[in-house]
């Protein structure tokens, strides 16, 4: 079982080291550090580990297409690593699974249990989503708003940021972004999931190919809300041979669907922001049965990680 863990981080280098050390030892690890922060503390913290820092760093703006860009750079780095030379023919590296994760995640399961589970479910994609077409406004409103200028790193509260928000609300009066659209000779429906998933090598290569060769599709998502939660999902669920191996959600139409319900592998608590986890959360995390948890913070989550370590020992 060949695995790659693709991690994006911008803070808490000590926790990132703990996270990398806790992953299956035979797996490859690729790390993207936000171009807006100093990479040096992360390189120091991960010195001597198997972590590979990707060269093409992206200045991340939450909710913008820049998040899709770093996802694709992580996929590109992993899929092009360790190219095998055979009779002067280059063969791209292949993985059974590639995980897209955050630097503040941590595995709840032991490495042995993770690998065993993947072997038992080989060929399935741990990518969950729902179609936004026909959903109530509570689920779709943000996705029908054009978010022009969203990729610029303007600080919230500045006049540039206020202008961007005003432009969004002005455009809303006479423009509505479609949830079903045509691009690059195909008809697409918009699907929503979360940033955290695991793809088979086959689907990962297909997603990157579509990204590279579909300028109209990129243009649609470039001014969309939180496209890192929709881009990969839309490609997968509009392609029948992959859609049947993903997790389709059809939730009731009686209210907004929380992102936690669309995150198949990672335990998360959302409020106004993602909640920092402590030892008090351990019973809920364990009961969720999920493979990872987020958000873990040095000095806040230390006791939780100790409880998880005890649990992992029992799993083995």
C-alpha cells in the first residue's frame, strides 16, 4: 500500500513535526508552507524527517482560488516525484491513496489501523459531496455570489477589502452565479464537500489533468466562494467512472448542511471558526470513528494527543 500525505501548513511547526512522525512510516509526505509566512521554522522542525517541501508555494487567501492552486501543486509534486527511468521511458509515480490534509490535523488511528482500513477499501475514494443544484438557499447562497478580486491578499478591514465586499454585494443585485454551467465542452453541476479527503492515484491524476487542460473551468472557480471545497468534488462527481467510487450525500432539504457532515475522514467542530481541540473532546473524537481530527494546537491539545497515543496503542 503506497500512500502520500499532502499537508498544507502556515503555523505551529512543532505540531507539524508531531503530525508527520505519527503517520505510517512507509508513506511519503509532501508539505506546502503558505508563501506568506517564513518557511525556515518548518524546515528546522522537520529536519531529518521524510517530509518533502514543495517548491511552488502559494500565498494563501482563505476562501479563494489560491487554495485550489496549492492543492494542485501538492498533487503535482507527489505525482511527479520519484519518476522511474526504464529504457529511457519516464513512468510517473503512482500511489494507492493521496490524502489532502491540514498541518493542524492529527491521526486518531494508529498507522497499522490506517493501512489495514485502506487495504480493505482499496479503490474507493474518500471524497464526499452533495450536489448544490436544487438545494435550499441556506446551502447555495454563497455559491451564487460572484467573488471578484478574491485572490488579492488584502487585509480585512482595509479600504481595498471593504471595496471588494461592496463590489460583491453590488454584483449580487444583478448577477447570479449558476450552479450548473458549461465549460470546456462539458456540462457541469456544482458539488460541495470539504478540503480534507483521500483520492486514489487514478482520480488524483485525472483531477490534475482536468485542472491543467480546462481554462474555462478554472475561470468559473476563480471567482467562486471557497472553491477548495468544490473544485475537486465537481470534477469527480461529474465523471461517472469516478463518481460511483465516491461518497454522494443526499441530505434532507430542511436546513443548511454543516461541513462536518461532508468530511468523511476528519473530525472537526465548526462554529464561527474551527474549534481548537482539547482532552475534553476525546470521547467525541473517539465516538466519531474518524481517522483524523482537527484542529490540534501546541500547548492546547497536548493532553488530547497523549490520550490519542494511548488509544493507538490499544488499536495495535
